[in-house]
């Protein structure tokens, strides 16, 4: 086996030279050559095409050999752990790897120490080279240079100091057109089509996202975090294809209003596992997920289970039945309708009174727009050299902190507004219909069922085979649900658990006093 990398070529350690040395060794020792493996891939792992073909031949017994020869152990691998695994794997095929310039009899235990040296030292060399390479890339980026292959719209060139630089290419206008179309609201699929029709440039869906997110086109270079240095953006020494204002405009289009507020897209749901996301493991407290398994008859069975501790595993239909039984307990007596109507009004008024925030939704959004405009302004000053990079970084950091704080406040206002609107909407319905949870739950969609459970209970549901665990109600529903059953017991002279009553006591000003 002969292997070469670009570094080896520079040292005249070519594939031809290695192959000649191996052939001479075989001739001298009367070894028959069954197969030659020539590679030009790095030895950081064994995911090398020719070597994988060789392993496939061994596995399917297309070749029969007992020796794998190479010049030195670093030709075999530069990854110590994988080297040991591959040696064991080759041994199972009856093949012994051997370096002709570093021969070792691995049947002698002491020789494994030398083997460790031979395979570890190249790995250390690789790691050290990687650190130097990464340091060089970070340093180049910090200077405003983009190392490596130029992105679409640029070509690699050299400046007056013979250092690498990127300059706009013939496709620069196509890139500019792409940003303009996306900024207008054109879909990415349509932009790809227009780009090909107008400029003959083909761009894949994955690549167009990379292009639109790259600040290189606005004349800047992003420098990743390294050692004790934080990630930052510096002004590039290359010419921009688009303005920073155009780049920021496209980012807002890509992010969208929901993404800017941190709202995630809903996950795919299925009826058989509708309670994923609201269940908690009874053993470790982790999130409970679900999956299906196919029985011998071919029928699929669904289970909820914990992927963390692996102890919880319940049939989905048992969990669903348990939830329905809990919801069936939430019934109102006809005589309590008037009382609960007053309680709900008090709750709504209390929630509305406490819903005091510094700014309403419109004010917060206006402030966000002002901060984004301020960010664009300081970026333009940075481009025009009227603002230093240190000042830019400090101001940009302050703006980012304010934006994050406002986004959190906006989420809070939206949640409170939605909660209050939902409560007011329900107050306009008949009390019995609103609180007939079993009926409402069965008619609701999967997303609505999750919202009902999340609103009703303070914590995630914990299902257990061994005991019945009644979930703790949320603060609002503590004053409404199950209260009638407790009052009925009191009227009948039955004893009631004080612990159960303690968590159902309303705050002052919310629940009216009951007659003694």
C-alpha cells in the first residue's frame, strides 16, 4: 500500500517512490504481490476510497492475502485509536499489517510499545499542524482576508504584497441581483430560477442560503472565536458586492417577524403520540418522548418512553386513558355557576391589573426598529472609517443586549395578551361548556389538546404504573376545578385532606368568602 498527501509530494515522497521500494522489498523476500493500493488521501482516518475497496475485497473474499505492506506506519494511519481498531480488524481477515522501514513483530507484547510510538507521533504531528493551520486562518480573517476558495461572485487573486485576496468576478452582478430579489420578497425558489434565466448561474437550495447569510458580500469578514478571543466581525480588505444596508434588509426578510421574536416552528405531531412534550419521566424527571414498534403480526404499537434513564416505557393507550380520566373529574355543579362566574371575573381583572409593562407591543416594536436602524448606521460608519472597530464592537454589543431584552419583553407581553384574550373569550361562553373538559378535549385538535393540558396543569404530567399521580393544577384553575367536589364533601360531613385544601385556597381579593 502506498499513500501520499500534498506535504509528502513537496518532500519528494511520491507514490512512485513508495511503490518502487515496496516492489523491491517483495522481490527480495519472495513475496507475491496480489493487489496494489494507491491513495492520495489524508491518513487522519480510514475513510479513504481505495482502502475501503480493499476492505470490501477482504470481507467478500475476492482476494486472499496474509500481508499488508507499507513504507512506514504513518502511511498506514495518523490516528492512534483507529489504527489499533483497524489492526484488529485486519487480523480477523488473516492479514498482518507491516511497515517495511519500521518492522514490528506484534506477536511480541513489548513491541506494542513501539507501535504506540509509531502511530501516536504522526497523530501528534497532524494535531499540531491543524492548530497551526487554524491559527493562520484566524489571523488572516482578523486582518480582513478570506482564506480558502473564493465564494460565488469572487475569484482568488494576489495583492501588491503577493498575499491572497478575493476580487469581484464576472458573477458579481448575479449575486447582487440575487440579494435585490430576495430583499423585494421574492422566494428563494423563484430567485434561483430567475438567476439561471438572466445570468446562466445555477445555485442549489443549500448554497443560496449560504450566500444570503454571508456578510463577505457586504465587505466584512466574520472571525470565529479562538482561544480567549470572542467571535467578531471585521472590515474586509476586499471590495463589497452589495451594501451593508442591503445585506441587513435580506437578513430581516430571511429571519421573519416570528424568528426575530424567538418563536419556533411547531414540531410534527401524530395522533398516536399526541402527548409528547407534556410528559415527564417518573424516575429522572427528563422529557418523555414516544415511538412505535412493530409486533410479530406486523401491527404497530405506540409507546411513550424516556431516552435519558431508559426506565420509563408505557403503552400510549394507557397514558391517553389516564389523561381522559383526570379530565373527566373536572365538572361543575349547577349551583356553583354564579359563584364561578364572579371568580373568573375577579381573575380576569386581577390579571389585567397586574399586566403592567413599560411599553406596549407597538412601542416595543418601534424601539426594535430604531435599534436595528442604529445598527445599520454604525455599520455604515465603520465602512466609511468614521468609527473604529473597537467603538463599533462596544456599541453593537450594547444594541444587541437591548434587542434581546426587548424581544423577551415582547414575548412576555404577547403571552399575557393571549392569555387574557383567551380568558375573556371563554367568559362569554356558557360555564358548563367551558369547563366540560372531557368533551372539549375530545373535540380539540392535537395542538389545542397540548394547550389545554399546558394551561390546566402547573407542571408536566407524570404517569406511573405503580401509583396514581394527580397533576398539580395551574394557578388559575386551582380556584375553579375540583372545588365543587371538595365543597360537596364538606356539606355531606366528610373529612377532607387539609393538604388538598391548602393548595386550593384563593388569594385575598379573588375568591369570595363562603358562608360559615
